[in-house]
C-alpha cells in the first residue's frame, strides 16, 4: 500500500473469538502471518491501544488510548459474536 494511505479494515462482524487475519479476501499486512491467536480480551486490548505493538508492521491507523473506551468497544464486539 502507499505510505500514509487510509485503508478500510476487515469486516469485524464476529471478530471476537475468530482467528486473527482470516477474513476471506481481505489482504492483511505481512505481520498477520504470525498471528496464531483468536481475538479475545487479552489480544484486543493491546491491539486497540497500539496495533503495531501486536502486529509488527501492521497498518491499522486507529488507536484508542483510553482503557475504559477500549473496554466498551471490546464488550460490544463480544456481544456481537
Ligand atoms: C473501534 C474501532 C476499531 C476496531 C475495534 C478495530 C479492530 C480491528 C481488528 C480486531 C483487526 C484485526 C481483524 C482480523 O484479524 O480479522 C483490525 C484490522 C484492521 N483495521 Fe481496525 N479496528 C477499528 C477501527 C479501524 C479504523 C477506523 C480503520 C481505518 C480507517 C481500521 C483499519 C484496519 C485495517 C487496515 C486493518 C488491517 C490491518 C493490517 O493488515 O495490518 N480499523 N481492526
């Protein structure tokens, strides 16, 4: 991708409990090749705080610094599973 480009992310429906990097047809950054976990609280919280701390070279531009807001987002995703 072009540096600085804002790219839409993969569909998040059912992401809680799904193996990372597995939405069919979505072209993830290379770091997802090593992502051998399913998305749960323990993985989503640091990912939302700083995606590149979890996925080396990842391209998600969204960051949420507030722990309480991350908790609300994770609770929402959990509800949608
Ligand atoms: C509350 C907001 C958001 C949440 C909870 C969220 C969550 C996630 C999660 C869990 C993944 C990994 C999905 C998977 O393994 O299938 C992901 C990937 C991604 N997201 Fe987000 N995201 C959010 C906002 C955004 C926004 C605003 C953008 C861009 C405008 C974005 C762009 C991306 C991209 C490009 C990827 C793929 C990253 C890569 O290939 O390295 N996300 N997001």
